[in-house]
C-alpha cells in the first residue's frame, strides 16, 4: 500500500500540472479569437482536470492514512513476503444464494430501461427491491434462520 499512495500522489500532481498546461494552452491558442486578444479558456476541460486531480488527492490522503493506521508496512510492500502473509478473512458469502443473480438481473434491466425506455425502469425497481430484501434477510427465515 506504500506504493499505492505514492502512485496516486504522482497522478494528482500530473493532473494539476496538466490543468495548468491546459489553461496556458487555451490562452496561447488564437484559433477562436484575434491574434491581438489571445485565446480563451475552455472551462469544461479545466474543471474536469481539476476535479480528477482533487479526486486523486482525496484517494491519496485516504490510502496514506490507512497505510499509517495499519502499521506502515503490509505484506505487499515487502520483497520477502509469502502469499500466505497477505491471506486474511475476506468475509462470509453464501455459495448457494440465488439473490445476487436476481439483483444483478434487475440492475441490468434498470440500465436497459434507462437506455431504451423509461417504462422498463418501473418493472426493474420493484424487482431490485425484492432482491435486496431477499439478500439481506436470507439468514433470518427458512431453513437457515437463526
């Protein structure tokens, strides 16, 4: 994780430098204006590059703080680490559950509705709600209830 925050920091600095270069290039370019008055700033690109740089800065800050909170060195950062050193509990997932498939199908139906026709979304929303409720309460009822 030590390399991760450094890479995001490099990416953030690059985005901010690219934003400055984009502004400078827009001011130098005389395609859209007279040669005497100079160019103009194209604000969509400037805002996009600035926001990408800000997002990379936020990710850098988060990953750096997480890196420090975990003691500073992870198995991924060491050259002598084994695969088993980074192996940890990832959580519990039910291998027999059909609810994630129905949730994915309803999400696909929702995106299809956004692309094709809004009336499909009225079918997908109740299916997604049923799938979410079924996934959440899977272990609260039936054979696997506690």
